């Protein structure tokens, strides 16, 4: 390269390629990045040469031993070992000898000839690679020092270097330089803050409601101010959460405490104490900021969550609101992961314990503690005690305390049908305790004998399966108790005692002095022993102790992800046990209602008297009310009674309404003489059993001996209704007369005032029909007698025939289809229920269970006698038995009464139809009065006028006589035909509408189709009245 050659003609030559770069000629100090002395922000750091032992060990340098095996620019192993052994003149001698050895090797000389040195660069392939090391964040834990470590970042060079770097960074003057505090002291203050406790660095400010830092410009060595602030805020949130939770807990005891709020406060105390204990225990081993963070973070997650939850719970003012809020939060936390979902489930379990215990006491799974719930108290939780108001027979307003379900006090997670089942079960259990205190379910020892499972939250399928097993065992235990009680085993139903008689013995009498002294010394020695710590941690504390600091990737539940959905948890947790208890209580109530309380006797009484199902009663009542040939019961001055059969003689007397004495004389014995007991109350000869009703019905004289004190009474009427009753020719003439019945105390939940009101409305309507039958039957006789004496128009004859046809067909429809068909369905249902509950019961078992006064042969019904079966078949039948309760009997009875009222056009929506029918009956009564007046005129009898009636003014009587005087057979017949045509058209429409609704699925069995079965029977009316189309099209076959 000494001489330059011309490369101008060489197209591929690089000009001046042999020259060195101009950048190498510049001053090397101009670029500090490649200098030996590194300057950063005015500070100088120097990488010291090897062998300089005078420098401190913590100075910033990178020793040769830190070069990893993967470094590209590294020394061979031999040179590296030599460098580490601090041989003098290491770098110059080794490099010069290596170059010389290499040159000799190229000339053919062996390396051994040149001073015996080997080529260090050629031994790289013979070095075995070093095994790679595992790097992790666990290096911050205190471990044994094995030598210098790799220094990659400035923070890893040690706290002194990091503090020096922070000190050298120029400050903008906005914040003062923080002071450095001892690490252990600062960690202790932060741990105390995380536990909600004040310290020298953090104090509680009651005005701000938060902890404040007494010296804000502090830090510890090796940690930046920003990291300290973040750690301070983390511990500050924990401390504030602890204070807020403790304040929430204290307020629950002073501000309107309730069982649920107190239980929730106790749970919060347990949670805070458990977290504080764990933080304090883990804080003893804290040696670094990262360790402190790992201790505080799990506690921070739990405490801050429950702090936010406490704010939501504080807004709820009722127990059910708190429980509903807890349930919603537990459902929302299901997929958050970690320990939090299980903690909130356990909090829900503990907080709802008072409410669940009340449910257990209410339905009989636990003995009541304290004063039991009664109708004289104020109620509790969802059970409300209020006055039930109704109007009695005399029109007086009566009040009686009764249990009511307060649906607003029921938690939202309880399904509506379960809430109703819980309430009905408890109410039926109070019925047993009130009317049958000797029943085994009414005794306190039934819980100890049967050992029912606890009502608890179940969040896994395994727990639900175990609950089902325990429920079946409880059901079998109750069945055994029932069988023992029925067989008269008194020993099995005695209260179980917790201590046996042989556990305590008299050890003084009959003993020697040495034995007594030894016993006293042994007792003193026993009392001198220290008390054992019997307090066991609750499940929440145990869970936090074992799982708060468990690894995040550790599975907390082997079935996680396969648990039931939260919408099913309440039903699966409480449903099976509540349904089982409800069925057990309801079955016993039904046995008592069908047995000692004689439900069938009272329903049969309703059928015979209120629904006029007794033919003898209808005959006797018709003659006593309407027969004009009977002796009058009216008192007259100077006239004595002849002793014959007396009656009210409606339609054949001048005064109306009758006096109360006339009612007593005319109706005496009508009810009692006509009573026919049901088949179950008769013996083989058809006579009533003396044990069932007290004495034979054949010997009855007074109607007060009838079940329920059945008797005649006067209905409370308005002044307008009273004016209508005073017209003997009006349809409302007998509306003042009613039947009085008072349900026994055991049947008041079935024969409610509303139910009795329905019976009364039906009886009032049927009494009008009975009167119309009597009127049209006598109308034919009057018309025939009048036709023999004088000439009658064709309209009168046709009217008489059509009126008789109309009334008789309507009466057949009301009694046969409207009442009998529907009531028979109710009777068949009662027969099936009676067969299930009393059909396989032995007479002796019932006598022993319910008392000596109960009937011993209740197993017979209208469909025959139910025979005994084997115990296995009996148990199988009981297991397959459908649940029936007193409320179901009441609902069924009300349903069938509504159907009957619908068939009789007594529903409110059928008022226009009923009014149209009453107008037709009124026209017939006016025609009958006219025929009767004509017949009396030809018999030389004084025509009866309305001004002779009691209580009527002469002006009203004159106007009434004037309206009757304008009546003619032709005008009345024309009005009758017009009304009948309209009535038939309406009945056809009702039948078609009911059929269409039934086809749409709104028929029987659906609440929306209530009464549709009764209305569908209306389509039979046109078929019975106008099969040949006589009234169709408005055509008048007779034009007058």
C-alpha cells in the first residue's frame, strides 16, 4: 500500500479504500458514550481495572466474572480464570504471547517450541457449556449469598447506588427532598395502617374519615417516592376499609337493631378480625417492599370489597332488604375468581341464619325459643297478625285476629310458591297446637325424636344430594312416630332427656370417711385444672386462615364451574325440606278435618240447606211459606190458634212482611225435621251414630242442634231493599229470610265469611226459584178454574202454559245442571281425598290418636267402604299420595261455588242477564196476581189491595194498585215473549263465548277462565226452552 495505483479506469474499484476513517482521527473524549469514564447528569462513574483492591466493593463496575457464557465478546476460559486470579500484567502479556504463538504456528513451528505456551483461543470448543440457571422473582426473598450477581439495572446495584442516583437527579424545586427512614420502622407502620391502627406515621382523622400521613415526605432506602406513595395508598385503603367496616358493625347494635343486622355485624367483626390476624402473622416475616405488598394485596381485595358492600347494605332498612342485597352480591361475585366468591357465600350463610331459624321455628323444624308466635301478638318477620273483618248475620262488623302473609317482608330470592308454602305450613301447625295440643306434632319433643335436618344454604351438588338423603331419613322418622302414636306407644313419644339417670349417683351416704375424702380431693383436683379452650373458630375464620394467602392458581373447589346456578340455589337449598314438612303437617291437618272436625258433615249440610239439595226440605219450606190453605200464624185479637199446621201464606194474606213470632211458629221444626246425615254418620240400619252427632236426628226438636247452629234468621237490608220486601207480589218478598250458620273454630279457615256469603247469595236466588215453581203450579189451577166460570183470552191461556214451561225448565237447569253437576265434582274430589287419608286408617288407630270421642268407622263414603291393606302397600300409597292442605280444600270449594254462581248468573259480570231473568219472573208474578184477583172476584171475595199492608203509605199503595190495574193478559204476554226472546239470545251468546274461550285453553283449571264451565252450561237453556225455534226471529205466533 506504499504506492498508489491509478484506479480511474477500474469501474469496480473503491477509491481510498485503504485509508482509515476520518472519525477515528477525532478526539475520543468528544463522545462520552465510548469513553472509560461514564458521565450521567454531572456524575461520573468509572469502571475500574482489574486488580485495583483499593476501591470499594459496592462501586459501579462490571467484573469479568459477570460475563455470561452466551456473551459474544468474552475471554476464553483460561484467560478468564487467570483474570479472576488477579495475575499481574494480565492483559498485555497474554495478548502478546497469544499473537506470537499464532505467528509461529503459521511458520510450521509447534506451540510447544515457543515458551511452552498453549493457544488459549483454540480451546473454546473443548469447554463444556454451563448449565442454564432458572431466573424468577423469588430472588427478592432472603437467601444465602453465593457471590456477586449480575447487575443489569441501576436499581439492582444496591440501595446505596440507587439512593445516590436519586440524590444526583436535579430537582425542579416543586417538592422537598424526602427523608430516608428505617425500613423496619416504615414496614411496621404500614402493617399497622393495613390493619386499621394508628402509628407514629399514620393517624386517624375523624373529620376527614380517613387516615392521614403525619410526615408526607418520607421514603425508605432503595425505593422511589412514587413506589412509596403507591404502597401508602394500598395500605391506606385497607385501613379506611377496616375503620368503615367496624363503624358499620357498631352502628348495627345501636341504630334499630334487628336479628339479621346484628348477625351481619357479627360476621363483619369476624371477617375483620380474621384478616387482621392473618396480616399481623404474615407481617412478622416482611423484609422488603415486595413482601409487604404480597401480604397486603389479599387483605386489600377482601376488605375493599366488603367496604363497598357495607355501603349498599347501609341503604337497606329491613332484614329482607339486607338478605336480598347479599344474595345479589353473592350472585354477582360468582365469576370473580379467587377466594372472594366463597367468602361472600359464607357471609350470606351466616347473615341469613336468624331468618332461617325463624322459618324453622315457624314450620316446626325447631322448637320455638322465647314467647311463641300467637294471634294475640304483633307478628314477626313475614308473619303479620291483623284483624280479619267481616259482617255477621245481624249486620254487625266483627273483628278477629288472624295470621297473614306479608309478602313485602319476604326476601326476593324466595320463590312465591315457596313463600306461600312456608306460611301455610306454619299456620296449619298453629291450628294443630291450638285445637289438638296432644297431637305429636304439637309436642316439643318431636324435634328430638325425629331430628330434622337444618335449613341451610347449599351451594354444591354434593351438599344438595346429602340434604335429600337427610330429608328422606327425617320423613321416615316422622312416619315411625306417627305409627307409634297410632298404636298407642306412649314411651316412644316421651320427651327425651339429655342425661341418663345413672350418670349421677349419691356418693356420700353409705360410704366410708376415706372414700368421701378421696372423692372430695379428686373434685378439688379437677377444679384446680386450667379451663380448656373449647371455643372453636367459625367456618369464615377457618377459611380466611387457610385460604387467604393460598396460591392464586391453586383450585379452591374441585367442582368449580359445575355448581348449580344461583337462580336454583334457594329452591334446591330449602325446597325439598319445606315441601316435606308442608306435606307432613298438611296430611295430619286433613286427617283431623275429615275425622274429628267432620268436614264432610258440614259440606253435606251446605248442600242440603243452602243449595236446597234436600227434597223434603224444599217441600216443607214451600208449604210453610206459600201454601194459602195452611193456618195463619198471624196473631189476631180475640182469635186463638186451632193447633193445626201453620204457615206464612205468602200470596194469600193482606199484611206483609210477617212478624218475628209468625216466622218462629211457621218455620219451627222445618230445618231439624228435614236433616239427613251423610252416609258416613249412619250405622248399618241407616240411623245416625250417637258418638258422632251427640244424639239421633229423629229426636231433634230445635234447629240449634244442627251442625254450625243452623237456623233461620232475618237478613240485614238497606231501606230500598226493605221497601221491595214489603210487596208480597214482588220477586223480593222473601229476601229478608236467610239461613244462619256459624262454622266451628276448626273449620273457620275453610268455611270463611266470604265462602258463607257465596252460599247465602245462592240460597237467596234458589228461594226465589222455589217460589216461582209454586206460583206457576198454582197458576195453572187458577186459570183452569177461571176458564170454567168466564171466558179467558187465548193470550192468558198461552201465557199460563209458556210461563209454566219457562219456570219449570229454568228450575231444572238451575238445580240439575247449575248445582248438581258441579257439586258432584266437588263431592267426588272430597271422596278421593277422604279415601287417601282415612281409607286405609284403622279405626283403633284413629281412636287412640284423636281421642275416645272420635268416630271409629270414618272409612266409609258414598262410593263404598275402604278396606285395610298391608303395611307395605299402605306406605307405598302414602309415598305416592298427592299433597292436600286445608287451603286447597278452601280453594276447591270456592272454585266450585264460583262455577255454580256463574251457572246461576250470580256473578257480577252477569248482572244484566240476571236482571233480565228477574224481569221475566216479575211479569209472571204480575200475571199470577191478576188471575188470582179475578178468581177471588168470582168467588165473591174482597180483592186484596196494597193499602192494607203494614208500613206502606197510602200514596205508594195507590200508585202500585194503579200500575197493576193497567195490566192485561195481552200486554203481559207480549212483554213476556219479548223478554224471553232476548234472554234466549243472550244465553246462546254466553254458550258460544264460553266454548270459544275453552278452545283457547282458558277453560276449567285456568285462573283466567274462572266460571267458564258454568257459563258453558248456559247453552243448554235454549235447547230446553226453545228446541223447536218457537221464539226465534222475533215472530209472534199469536197477535192478540
